[in-house]
């Protein structure tokens, strides 16, 4: 039976694009839609070019989550994949999709996680702290930012010369390599 994915993203969407491309020819996994809270998010352009419907759900819709729940039912979504999505997911959605919502975070959680820690802010903090390594964490979502049960981590080494941009490049490379196959593996258990 086909498994359906919805990707939630707020910004550029390079991970979303990578995931869509990964499953493009897959008969049993479909990326059914991309949901963004921002109408100007570049991820919507990427989705359009790749033939995946993009839906804008403004901030007000993320309070009760009722309309979003309806939308996901309509598209028969089995797994929600967060890829650079910055709003809080309503508790009601967590209850409807228990262990069916995953996130990727651009650090080795629990380091450099929590509210306000996202994207380049994470890499800047890592460089300021002179960390010798960084990486990615793929985890289930719970009601606390970046605290859900970890599924997978991968590490990259840093040098003393690395700028936040260098760290971002290394971390993005790990995200592109590992997020799609981890999603694929997870879907086999659903
Ligand atoms: C990714 O690095 C992702 O790990 C991060 O935002 C970036 C989105 O890039 N997510 C978070 O920081 C969540 N706390 P993209 O839009 O190019 O995929």
C-alpha cells in the first residue's frame, strides 16, 4: 500500500526538494503535499516546479490545528515530515499523529536546541562555542521544542577556521544524505 508524506517547511526548502526528488520514482511512497505557514516561502516555488501541491496555512491556523488536520486527512497523510518548519505544531495534531511527525534539527541535540534555535542561529552558536563537531538530529516531535525521542544522529568534524557558513554547508550535506533514507526506513514500520 502506498504511504503518503506531507512536508511542512517555512523557508528555502532545500531539504523538502531533496526529499521530493528522492521519492519521485518510488511506487510505494508519495510526497502528497507541501505545507508552509508563509506565502513567500521559496519552498512553494520548489514544490510547484516538482509537481507537488503547495498549501499556505497562515499562523492563525496553527492555533487549534483543526483545518490542518482536515487537510491532512483529505490527502490521506501517513507521515508528517518537518524540514525547516518554524511554528509550533498544535497538540491536537500530535495526538492525531502519534509518532508520525518527525523533525530534523541542524545540531547534535540536546546541544543547541530549543525555542529560537534554528537554521543559521544554531551554526553561529556552534562556532562561537568553538565546538569541534556538529551534526544533525532526526527525532520524533513532542510538545516541547527539540525534545522528542531521537531517531538518528550523524556527526561532522569542524576546524577552528570554519565559519557559520562552512558549518551550515557540512550540516546540510548530512541532511541531504540521511533524511530521505531515514524517512523511507520509518515508513516501512508504519
Ligand atoms: C535545515 O538545516 C533544518 O535542519 C533547519 O532549518 C534548515 C532548513 O533548510 N531546521 C531547524 O533549524 C529546525 N529547528 P532548508 O529550508 O534549506 O531545508
